């Protein structure tokens, strides 16, 4: 029998060839960005080179870390799918939720766009185009904000709306707390570096201090001694504190109050008097959070007799399996 394959179909490249071609393009783009970025850094004066690199990463580090987080979230979803974990029901997602392949597509685009903007910033600034260089991070942040709030049905509208709605519920916990609410808020508490760099980046953009490496951080409006940074770092813990209090109001479970102790914060001024208290509270918070993660969140009680439970939980069953008892017939 003759083959029914049309000439057009036979002329199309195979999926394996297309995948290899895309990988080759991605690697070529990565090499070009590294080469242009390295040459741009080496063009700078040796005395200003460290400040030049520091400022570049100050603007782009938040989005670079978020990009890495999106990649890892795709890995989590892949593990869930391979393990037959119904994460869509756990996170209360609709039928249009993103799969790990779609999450990885988003992370690929983020991996392309963010370093490309950073490379353009390095190249333009090192070649004397300061105003054009200063516009690169500003345009990038505006682009990211527009993509998130774009109201039309492109680029996963339902998932973007779900994320924005979750962020609204986290910022204003006036309703019963759902699993996505405290899960995303808990992730925010681990993003201290992202929030601190984001605050300084936005501050410098608002005050038109982008691409001005000849500055003293201690005297700058957006320096490390700015009072806005501890306020920004406090927000995720304050949100989790309010969530725990809301959960206690709804469930009357005392464990919600104990969990709230992990997120107790107070915005005192940074002075020599409060520094020892701040260090002490940090140590106590870290130890208590470690205890809570071991005994409640991860349930790794089998690792230590100190944290052993009498009643097994769902997490312990998933980690260690169940002990089946065979009943003898009487």
C-alpha cells in the first residue's frame, strides 16, 4: 500500500529536531548574553566595577529569584503528577489550572526576558548611554505589572486572576483562610531577599536614582538604613500572623495561636539598645519555627524521640507508610 502521508507532512521537521533546535537557540542566546555582559563589565573602570555589578543585580535580582522559584514550582508539579497527587483539589484549582509544562513555558520566557534586559542595561551603561540604560529595569517592571493585570484572555488569564485574588486575600484576610492563602503567604515569608531588593529597586526608580553608581548607600534615600526596608520585610510575617488569628477565630483551635507566635513582629527603630533584643528574638523565632516545622508541617517525628507523636498524621503516613495489622478470624 502507498503511504497516505502528504508531501507537506513529510517535509515538516520532526518534534525531536524542533526540540533540539530550540535548545540550540537557547544555549546560543545564553552564550551571547554572557559574552556581552562580561565585555560590558570589563569596560568599566576597575574602581567602579564592583558597584556597577552590585547595582545591576540590585534591580534584576528580585525577578531572577522569582524566575528560579517558578522553575522549581514546575518541578514540584511534575513530581506531584508523577506521584499521582491530586494537587488541583488540594489547592482548589479549576479545570484550567497550569500544568508543569505550562509553568516551565512561563519560566523559559522569564529566563529569556529578564537576563536580556539585564544584558541591555550592562551594555548601554558601559557604552555611556546612561539614560537608555536607566530605562531598562523600569520598562521591565512595568511590563511584568502589565502582564499580571492584563484583563484580556491571553497568557493564562484564569491563573493570573487566581494569583491576584490570592494575593488580595493574603493582604486583607477578612474571609476564611483557604489552603492557597496560607501556602502562598508562607512562601512570601521565605522571600525576604526578594522583598528587600524589590523595595530598594522601586525606591530608586521612583526617586530617579537608577544607573547612578556614584552614590553612598548610607546617605542614600534608598539605602540599607531606610526605615521602609524593615517595614517591607515585616509584611509577610504580619500577613501570616493575621491569617493565624483568623483561623483561630473560625476554628477555635489553640494550635493556630501557637503557630501565630512564629510570625510575631514589632517595628522598633534600629538602635544599639534594641539590637540585642532583635538578635534574641531572631534566635527564639528560628528555634521555634524549626520545632514547628519538625513537629507540625513536616511531621518528621520519627527522627527524634523528643518530637514523637502518639497519633500518626497524613504526612507521617505518606513519609513512612502505614502499619497493617492482620486480624485472625475467631
